[in-house]
């Protein structure tokens, strides 16, 4: 063999190894079910077969003068090369159209028309042994190009130009990584084709194509960042990207979301290993209804099915049919490690953008609290009106501070005699001309999700400080004003200094501020909150545990955090009226907290009987409608003067 032959074989061998490695890795990663995956594998097979035929051609050329049979084999290998290689450009075209989701918008007729140039090129190649339009071997057995080979290059170039144009038109609908990976593919492939067309002796085309395909495998075809490790379906990030893509392409998609409302209870009872197994069972069942790539696991209790026309070519009735089949499956128990477990689902079905116009609204449907008393149901269209309500509330929250729609209300607290004023709890209210009076249970979760909670909390604290600065609370005999503390605030690195800065700006005693932390929040991160409480108490602030009796880590909360006051939730007091067991729970709560040297405030005091019962138990403070509902500052002043 000559040096040139060995040089050519090196290129082809490199192309063979790269394409073979790409195919094996793709197979091992099990990325083979999407249409784009199949096209990607096909392109690699084209390069692989071409590399083999080119290697054969080089070897046959080296010995064809010595053995005539090698010349005949040369003609066959060259013929196979041209037949297979013509499929690469249209495959690339189809791959780009699939990745950019452009074919789903086109008619089948147009897709067929796009394949006509490919068929023309194949006709040229298939008839070449007779016509010699593409290439021929002369009497001296030398290879010669003919005019049709230029036509084949033009057809391939046309496919690449159209694919590139489509890529540019779909630029904003693609992930940033995918955009540049596809551009890389085009650039490297084009470089190899042009180089080999100009310099026939440099066999760079196949190697550059194999190299570019490997680049695509590591980027566009790589779904590691999109997959949920536990279930093998797509994750939350993939859902957001895919919905953004569909919206950018103005596509209608059907969304089925099912939330397991009792997953937290199951997790507490059985442990995480059971919940992981449950999720695997659920995902495996859903895979029997729709392909894997239509399923998304967004959080420990929620899965989403995303159905677009190209993924699931059926009508709305079929979508609702899937929702009903999921619902029916949840009516039966799921067996985990031999233990039957009943799951309670809420299933929501909607069209994007027909019913849900934005990603934020969709994520609220997925993440937000579902309406009460809808467990074990399917919600569709009008049932999802709470999403519209959420959108309206979010708009009001976003403009609330600038338009003066927020107002601080106060609910008085009283000492053990039921007459002496102890203080008041500051409560935020939101007024809107269209939506009316909005309560914290509705708008605070939205404020936390949209990032307005810090500004709202600062507004409440500033209003309370200004009220204390006026001297009116002290004149009324108040010892403190309670301010609810958001755990999101505590997570800020500068939280303590930020709070101190606001209070010191008004020059008021820090002991007049009593921060309330709900029991469920305090149980979420003891180390963080314990450090915050310690630093704040060193500055003179007071702290209360709010809603004691509603969480699941009562003792741990009490022991871990240095509270001045423990506020027993109203449900404990009200249950004490219903049964002897409820009375025992109330008495033991009060007794335990007193033994821990904490003062006690009971919420939900609504009757004289409540007051007398709590006096007999030695409770320190009361709060409830028996004394006053939450009222604004002016009403509070009038109330106290009248009292």
C-alpha cells in the first residue's frame, strides 16, 4: 500500500471508531425512543457504513491491478457508498426539523415534497452503473467524477441551507446549548465536505461528520440534566423547557397533572424508601399509557403528562380517557413491599395555551395548593378557575405596595384576667376594588412564590415600628406587638442586621417586638432558626411559637428554640369542648409548657366559657373574637378608648 492509501485509511478508521463509539454510548444510555433519537442513530449508521465501504474501496484500489476480482469488489463498495451517503443530508434535514419541532406544523404532503430531492439523488446513483452520470472508472481503472456528482452536492447543500434557515427561525425556541451544538454540527460537516471537494486527496468528510455527530451526542442527545434519577422519566426542569418550546412554537398541548395529596402522611409513616417505591410504581403504570418521554416528575407527590400532536396523535377524548384511566387506577391500592397503600389523587387536565397561557400559571397548577374537598377527583376547564383567580391575585400582589393596597390590622391579646390589654398581633390585609378583601392564606403563598414576600414583611414591620413610635401602644398598656416572621426572610444572609436596621431607624425598644414563628416552619430548619433566634434575642427581641399543636415536631421545636411565649392553636381549645380526650390534650399541653417555664397564649377564644376554662388552667394570655376580631390601627385606638 502507498502512503496516500494509509493516510486515507487513517481518516476512515477514525470515522469508523468515532461513529461506533457514539452508537454504543447512545444505546447504553437508552436514548432511542424519540424520533430525533432514531434519526440520530440512522445518521451514525450512515457514517459507519460509509467508513467501512471507503476502507474497502481503498484496499481494493491498492490491489485491483493485481487481482481483477478486487476491481469488481471496488465497483460494489463504491456503489454502496454513494447509495448510503445520499441519505445523510436529508437525514440531517429531518433531524433539525424534528429537534426544532417544525415538522409538526407542516402537512404530510409538504414533508413528502421535501424528500423529492433525495429520491432524485438516489435515482442518479442507482442508475449510475448504466448512465455513469455521477462517476465512472476509465479504461485505466481510474476514478472520474461526472456532472451529476455536482448535482448531488447541490442537493445536499440545499438540505443543509434549508435546515440552517429553519434553525435560525426556531432559534428562540431551542435551548442555548442545542443552538450552538447544531451550529457546530453544520460548521464541522461543511468544513469536511468543502475540504474534500476541493482537495480530493484529503478524505476529511466522513471523519468531520462522525466528529460532529459525537458533539451532538454530548449535547442535543444528552438528557442527563433532564431525567429524574428515581423514576427514569423527565424532571421539572425538562417540563419547563419543553413547555417554553411549545409556547414559542405556538403549539397546543394537553397537560394532565396528578397530585398525590396524602404523600406527606405516607412519608412520615412509612419512610422515604416507601415513597420512592410508590413513585416508581406510579411512573411504571403511566408508562403503559403514554411513552416515557411524555411523563414528568416535578416533585415528590406530583407527576405530569404532556401530550402534543407529534408525541400523541389522538384527540381530546383520548386525553380525558387517559386521565380517567389514571383516576381509576388510583381507586385501587398500590402494593409496596407487600403492604397495600391507598393513594388519594387530584387529577387536573387542561390545554396550553387554551386554558393556561403561561409557564407560571402551569407551574402554579402543578405546585399550588389545590382547592379544598377535591381529593379523588378530576378537574377540567371550568374546575380550574382557581388558576384564573391566582393570576388575578398575583397581579394585585405585584402592585399592592406601590398602589397602597396593603394594610396592617391588629388583633388585641389580653392577660389572664381577661380585662388587661397585653398587646396585639399584626396581620396583613390586602384590599382590591375588584377582588375585594384578600386574606393572608391566599396571597402570602403567592407572594412567596413571586418574590414579593420580603417587601411585604418589611412593610408590616415598618408599619408596626411607626405605630410603636407614635406612643399609642404604650399609652394603651401594651407590652408588645407580635409580628409574623417568614422563614424565607430568615434564610437571607443579612436577615438579622436587616431587621435590626429597620427597628433602630425608628428608635423604639426592641423588646416591644415579638416575632412569631409557626410550629411547622420552626420544625423545618432548627439549626438556622436557632441561630437567628439567639442573635435576635441578644438584641432584646422577643419570640413566640405560633400555632402550637398543628405540626409534627412539637417537643423538638420547644426544646431547640428559645421561645418566650407558646401560642396554642385554636383547634386545641375548640376540640376540648367536643370530647374528654380533647380536654385532656389541652390540659397536658398547658401543663407541659408551664413546666418548661414558657408563657402561654391561647388563640381562638370566642366565648366567656373559653376564658373561664383557660383561667382555671392558668393560661397567661388570650386572643380571639371574644375580645376583638382583627381591626385596623384607627379602629384599634377607638376600641381601646371605648374599653
